[in-house]
């Protein structure tokens, strides 16, 4: 019971202590001032980590007794907290912080807190040091936007508790619950717009605490090596993903990976159209989904779990590739050279596309076997899959090439590209079955598997090609920018051209709201998610009710009397009337 009451106590302590800490930070001048490599634009007090530390330790002391493991974790965490405090006041160099972190990691390893993954003591020690130092600094790098690090700490803490502790009422579980409540209490003041930052004292402390808590011996990870590796990665996905992504893109641009910058996942989400709050919430959602996936590992079979992991990983890869199109580095020619490699390779040079398609082919055929067979039948037939897998991969990827799949551009995927995918799948599946027939006489192979495989492959291939468009649509439709709100007259082909131009051309600074069309058969329908709200007769009400700033005539097939009527309505409501045209000129 204590583990469930503790977060409320630490939450209350944090809520009370943050204003006090804020005044202390202002008094001593511990302020984060705006810089070229920082996201915030106004001076913000630091030392929020003090409130997180005090609330965590105080709540834990009230609610639980100290045992050997919690003494070691809290003692080491306190050293990391002090290191962060010194850095907040004096700005220590990265090598000094790294040396201290490695020393502290070695300290807790001596007292028995370490991974036991490989069975090789030396290798497990190295993995543990990398884990502790890596996650500690990952949370430090993640503290780059209002509410992000504190929110992810809370989500990660809850997932750790559910996945690894369950109903355990140990002192370590109470310590984790204390940290969760403290982070939530701080989040009250740190969510956008933030009035205080946690500073390095907070981000380093929570990173170290979370990474060391999962090392306590009472935690029983799944028995299979792959799950032992996957589960911690899923739990700590956001800090791992963001850190890896930033390090990779900075190295391509020739930048220092450990310095601050505006190139984190959250910053890129804002640049594609989301508000700061929207970007943070999207990252929260990804973290929650990752946590749910980690939790599902306790209930679904290992083979299904691996399939889900593959699908989730590919989705993250798509998101990373999409965000890589955002130009954030401006040093010499590196931005247009190295950073653009990501986009050029993935969308123009096809290398990444082919690699990704190979993964999709494997996921599809593997998923087909999961759907077709169960239990021991699956274990028996999966041997047949891996036996024929090289043939299936080789034939299918060549079929995609022959069909012309690698001539298209993802951003402009349409009906023609879908038919090309269908053609490539039909050729590939047909030739794969023929090859298996010639080599193994199709003995012990299931024809139903290949039908299911073709269906799954089509779905995943189509989704992969539409991801670019989908992200564009989702992010731009949910952005918080105040553009002129427009209604489009003409819900036909020209209207579709008009709305595509508005959505893809940010320089227009327009936000589509709805269509109008006098064709009653079109009214009540939608184009790209935007409804056909009525005809010209309802235009005045639409302008008033939906706060419209501009009316755009998209169709050339409009009579003069209707134009006059629209002019009259627009003049009366003080709204601009414009015409969209598509021309081919000399």
C-alpha cells in the first residue's frame, strides 16, 4: 500500500518546495538565460532539481525504511545530484562530469547492482557502466523543452513500476514511487509555459535514479536474452531514441554531440508545425505506447511480441526520417551535405528504401506464419520459413525493382504507386512460390501463408509510402499557428488542387477550414478530412460561425451571378474573396 500513497506525498512536497527553490535560484542568480543553442526565449530560474531531490528523499524517508539497495542508490544519486548542482552554478566541462559518473557507476556495481545479461562478469560490468552513464546523460539531453523531461520521467517511472515491480512493496518500489510523485509535482510549474527549469541537478539525478533502480536484484526480467535486452530499451525508449538521433545527426554535421542545440526530436516537431505543448504531448504519447508495448510482453507470446516490436520500430524509423528533412544545422556546407544524406538516401537514392523493404518483407512473411499457425505448429513451421527466407527476400525485392516501385517519390505517392506496389507483390509472391515448388516441391509449405503474406505486405508497403504524407497532414492540421482561415468554393478536382497547395505551401499562411459547393451530392462529404459544409446559401453563416478570413474560388466552372453573390457576402462580412488558378505559361 505504501508504494501507492507515496507519490501523493512526494507530489505535495514538490508542489510546496518548488516556489521556495525558485526564490533561492533568483536570489543567487542561478538563471538560464536565452542562448543561440537554447530553446527558451526568456530568463528562467534553475534549481528545480533541488525540489525533486528533496521531495523524493523526504517522501521515501516518511513512507519506508532504508535497506542496503536503497542506501546505495540514494547515496550514489546524491553524488550525481551534487555534481549537477555544481554544474548549474559553475558549468563543469563534459569530461569532468563523465569521470564522476563512471566512478559513481563503478561504486554501485561494487555493491552488487549491475546487469546480468551475458554471463561474462567483465562484459556485464561494461554494459552496466554504459547503461548508467548513457541513461543519466540521455535524461540530461532530454531536458530541452518545457515539461518534457519531467513528464517522461513520470511515464517511465510508472512503466518501470508496472513492468518490473508489479505489486511489490519493497523499499526500492517506494523509492521509485517517490521519484514519480516528485517529478509530477515539479511538472506543475515546468509544463509550458515553464516558470522554472530542473537544471542539471534534476535531469542528471532522475536519469541516474531510474537507470539504477532497474538494477536491483529483486527485479526478475524475462528469461530469454532478447526480451532481457528489449524490455529496458522499450521502457527508456524516448531518452534513448532522442539521444541516439541527436548524436547521429550532429556527427553527420560535424558538431559536438554533447553541446546544447535546437535539433532534438521535440524541436523538430515544432518546426514541422506543432506547438510546443503539442510536440511534448506527441512525445508523451510515443512514450506511453512504448510503455504499453513493454507491458504487453508479460501477456503475449514471444513470437507475437517480436512482430509488434518490429512494427513499432519501423514506425519510429519513419518518424526519424521524416523529421530529418528539417534543416537545423547552419555551419558551412555541412547542412546541405551531410545532414541531407538522410533525406537523399532514404527518399531519392533508394538505399534506405530497399533496406526498409527487406525488413517489411520479413515482418510480413513472419506475421503470416503467426496468423496461420499456433503453438507447436508454429514452432515446427517457422523452420520452413527461415529455410526459404533468402529466396523470398531476394525474389521479392527484385520484383519490386522490376515493377518500378523504386522510381517513385514517397511524398507524392498516389493511386499509380499503389498499383505498382500491387504489381510488385503479385510478381514476387508468384515467383517465390514457383521457386519453392522447384527447389522443395512445396512439401510442408502452406499456400494459405502466402495469401496472408501478400495481404500483410500490401498493407505495410502502402502505409510505408504514405507515411510522409500522413505526418505532413497530421502535424500541419494540428499546429497552433495563427494563419488566415479560409473556406474553399468548389469541392471537385480543382478544390483538391487548391487545398493541397494550401497544405504544402506554408508561405501562403493559410489554414483550410471547409469547402462549400452547390452540388447537393457533395455536401456532407469531405476532402482530405475537410468537410463540404454547404452551398453559397450557407456561406454567410459559415463565415460568421467559423471565423473565416478569406474565401477562395477554386473552380473555373462558376457562373457570373454566383461570383457577384459571393462578392456581396464577402463585402458585408469584411472577408477577402480570391480565385485559385493553375496555369501553364511560356
